[in-house]
């Protein structure tokens, strides 16, 4: 079964995002990678994946103790289902400013597992002034961040494991790269 994890962007979403997120039209609209100064390797277009349900983690950062790190195994695409994209309208102030965050310890633990992509159903691994430096930190370790995924709950129903097929646009010299992400379960 194929499940589209890509956010469908509407004209209203574009208007909302433009009003609340300065980078919306530099490749950061909808489902996209934060590529920083790196080239997306084509080998990353098909990876084993796992999604972790962190939807019950509220009022604090998502930490290592909230997931089963041992379950990662050979997975290279690690996704986090928080439910944020279902609770808040994409493009709203709350969506961009009040989204969950992965703890620094969790991010470092994932990098130590030699993963390739971290996918989230919210606006970034970290908020505000920590967003871009953490994206660069991950990119410097060969890990790309894909933001604003949808339908991760449907993947959870399939035993958490999937194959991620990720197809970025062939844009150059941008910090954001729009992409299509399909889960094969």
C-alpha cells in the first residue's frame, strides 16, 4: 500500500505561510527538506523507515526516553508523529512557533545511529533561533531534515515500519527543497 506523506498545499496555505514564515517562498513551503549547503544524494530516494508515535509528549521536548532507539535497526528514515499538523493549521503562527522540539540528546543519538533523514509532522526539529543551526548541524553529519509530513498516523497502523520514497525537486542554491514523500507499507 502507498501512503502519501506530502502536505497538499492550497492557495490559502500559501497566503498563511507567507504571512507567518519568511522563508516560505525559498523552498520552505509545504513538505520540504532543509538542505542547508548540501547536495541531496540520490541514494536517499529509497530508504527503510520507522515512525515513532510521540503524540502524547506535550509541554516538553521529545527525548530519547520517548522512543525505542533499539527499534531503529537498519532504518535510515526516522519519522516522528506528533499530531501537530492535524491539531494546528499549517501556516498559522502557532504551527510555526509552538511546534514540538526534539531534544539535543535525541538528535545526537539519532546521528550516532548513522541515519540519513529525520522526518517530522511539524515545522522543524527546533524552534526560533535554534532551528537553522540545528539543521546545519544535522546536514554537517550527512542527515537531512524533512518537515511538514502528513499521514504518519496511517503508517503507525502498519506496524511503524515502511519504505520511504523521497523525491526532491532538482533546485539549486536554496536552503529548502520541496519534495514528495511516499511511504510503502
